[in-house]
């Protein structure tokens, strides 16, 4: 069955970087894109962007442009999301989710990781 | 700031029908399909409805979706205690920066 397993809790200081991993199994990795979604404490869902596991093409939400990088490692079937210059308002649970195709056609995700809490605090 | 808005809360007694609205614009709901998610506390969202009104395998037919113009709705009929959760709509937004995903502001459903 399709599984996405994310890395554990991260505690970072303001200005630092964090890299969250999302290890997949149960499907052909390069046939789908991976999206990243975050959720601040007590807040709603925020779509961050996606990466095609086929060719590495990416699309990021404008507010994170320049601070976020999404990558994949096809050998280990793992997707990564790196966020730099962390601020307190980046404190959130970060989710990876598998898109329904290699090029996303909408935020339609049947398979999600369990979420990775990222805490940014001095 | 989300461009897709939902009422912050909705409630009903067991067995009742509850409807949640999702209001967007011509660049998102007006020109793309709508997806609905259910999120129980402390868990990842679960896909509930896709392509406006389609249910994935395993989702009870008590859940139904519809879309008209720049708005969409999720209906829960025969409300049950386990339906108490947060619900989010989502759609593609054909912005100047290219198609981007947008989520609604979310609605907390309480079973009285």
C-alpha cells in the first residue's frame, strides 16, 4: 500500500534552516508529484508548493519564494522540503502529500505523510 | 490570507443534515474542480470529495459535494458523532504566478 513516512520533530532557532524528509513506498515514485502543505498551530491548511518526482520541476507559493527548496532522491524514493531563514511564524506541522499525477492538476491528495512538527523558537 | 472562505463553524444533532459553504472566485473555484478534506484532531487531512462531487472508495455516501459558479458546498446527511472534525475545501488557483493550490479557511463541525 502507498505510504509516506516523514522525519521527526524539529526545533530550530530563528534564522536557521530545516530540512524535512518524506520517504515513500508502495508505488512508482517517478510517476507522481509530491506537494507540501503546512498548518500553523490552531490554523488552517496552507499549500506550499510541489515537485515532480519525474523531472524535478517545482512550483512554490509566492510568499515562500527564495526561502523554500523542494527536492527528490529517486534512489531512496524520498522527497525533501528545506525552509531557510526560519521565523517564528514558520512554526507549524509540515505535511507531504502525493499528487494524483506526475504534474499536479489540483490539490487532490489521497495519500499524506503523518506530519512533521517544526518549532521555531529562540 | 486565504482567498477561499468558509464559515468558521457549523453544528447539528445526530441524524441531522449539515451543509458547509466554500466561496471563492473566478480564478479558483470558478474555473477548477473542488476538493474537500476532513481533518480529525492531531491527524493528517483525509480526502473526502474530489472533482466537485466524487467520493473516494471507503467514504460513506452521507458525504456529498456540489459546485455552482464560484461557490461549492459539502453536505453531511445523517450526522454522526465521528463526523466532528475540521473540514477544508481546496482548489487550483490560476494566478499570475501559475496554478497554485489554495485551501479554504476551514469549518469546524460540532455534533451537539
